[in-house]
């Protein structure tokens, strides 16, 4: 899987691509494998995959206690340590592909740990970054946090792909946690399979084809989006009300829990139990209420929602005009 690490004085004829890898269920790994197929198949492109290994490792499937215990550090972008990376920071790459998942409306802890690692600051400084998200369906505010983490290391976000579970939000609020807690993708009879569909996973190859052509054409140097017109994202601004409410509560309760103790501390347990009850109430009230209210107010919100959709779909957009070229 890992190809030889490019030297600091690289072969100028080859384009060098760095890919960060972390995936618990294999969902994001499968998407990235499809995306990388066209890049790996081209001898003019060298791909280096850097696998992240948090210490201690996060479990999969999760126990309920470990799962919720991960939210204070996720919300506060305070990740655990990583096992030593294979790169030193002196390597040169033309393009960075950054696949990441959302944990509690923030970039997942392993990916946050990488972005806060001193080696990442050296590797990513001044480099064009293609972000690829695979999550349940709430990624908009996490992307804002990701932008800040990338800006902190001087990287340039040129594209964002977001692949989500296409089942109705209220169904995924049950199927996604059930998947993560049982390890089964269809954990609840009668409800849809959890996660990004097999078809959406297979179709990620279109992004790899477009990136290959762009690299061979030197277009990554322009620091402009390379994945426009490929239906890279589809933002749902109606989820923003819930995202804002939940982000706020994760942050405030996270502060309280972190004051009570570190990850796994028994002092956190009673507070966590209280928080889970609060969160379930929030999910069963704020999410459906805000969706119903917005459906009723739709005629008055149309323009505002369209503007928000466009903002959150930057930089790659939801256009489809190049699909005929790359999605076959
Ligand atoms: C601790 C935890 C918290 C999560 N929180 C969210 C979330 O806030 N929003 C979301 O859309 N998905 C969330 N997910 C789902 C992940 O983004 C991801 O889709 C899933 O964990 C599978 O990823 P992987 O197998 O590639 O690691 C969460 C998953 C975990 C493990």
C-alpha cells in the first residue's frame, strides 16, 4: 500500500502525492482506495500513504462509555498522541489528499492529532490540500474547524469532497451510532444500512481521474479547485440549526467534563450519563423541530438557504458539468 517515500530532492518528472490515512470501519479507506486507483495506475505519479496510529488506539466497535467519553476532546480539538510517523517533514509533495471523518461535529481526533503534529506543519506548509470527508451527514461546521487547522499550518484548502449517508437524517441518528456500537452496518431491522453507499464509494474514482489529469497538467500549482463540476459536495443548510445547537452544547459540556478529569476518568462518568440524557432529548426535539419549522417556513427561507448552501459548498461546489468526463 505504501510506496517509497519521495526524497527531498525528488525526480522532477514525477508528481508526488501525500495521502493521510485513518479509518476505523474501513469506510473512508474504501473511498480513498477508489480515489487513488487512477493516480496509482499512472507511473508519472507517486503516492505515499501515511497511516495514523493514535496512542492509545480508539476501539471499534465502541463501548457506549468510550464513545461518549471521546466527545470533550473531539469538540475541543485536543487529540491523543500519535505513534511516530514514517515521514520527517523534509519530504516534498505536490499535492496533499486529506481524508477525514467527523467526530462530534469536529474533525476526528486522529486527523486533528496529525494536523497539530510538528511534522504536519513542515509537510503541509504552502501545499494545496484536497479534503475528503466521509461521515453521517453533519460536516459543515467541522469543515470550518478543519479550515482553521489547515490555516494554522499554512496549508491551502483547494477542494472539499463530502460523502454522506443518504438515508433520512432521523434514521441515521439511530443507524450510525448503532453501527459504531455494534460493528454491524445494518444494526436495526427495518432501518436502512448505515454509512456511505457502495455506489457512492465506487464513484469516488471520478475524483482520482480528475486529480490525475490536473496533476499531469500542473494545475495544482494554480491553487484553485480541481474538482469543480463533479458533484463533490451537496450541503444541506437545513441541518445548520441542529449543528450549531449541538456544537455549542458539545463545547460547553466538554469544558465541564474536561474539568472533571481526563479521558476515561471515573469522575466523568456521572456527568457523561447526564449529558447523554440531555443529548438524546436534544436529538428527539431540536433536530425534528428545526426540520419541521424550516419546512413550514420554506417559502420565506428559500433565498437564505440557497445562499448558505453555496457558501458551505465552497471550494469545489455541487455542480455536475464535468461528470460526463470523469464519472463513467
Ligand atoms: C466518536 C464518533 C463521533 C462521530 N460523530 C459524527 C458527527 O458528529 N457527524 C457525522 O456526520 N458523523 C459522525 N460520526 C461518523 C464518522 O464521521 C464516520 O462516518 C464513521 O465513524 C466511519 O468512519 P471510518 O470508518 O472511516 O473511521 C462519528 C463517529 C465516531 C466514531
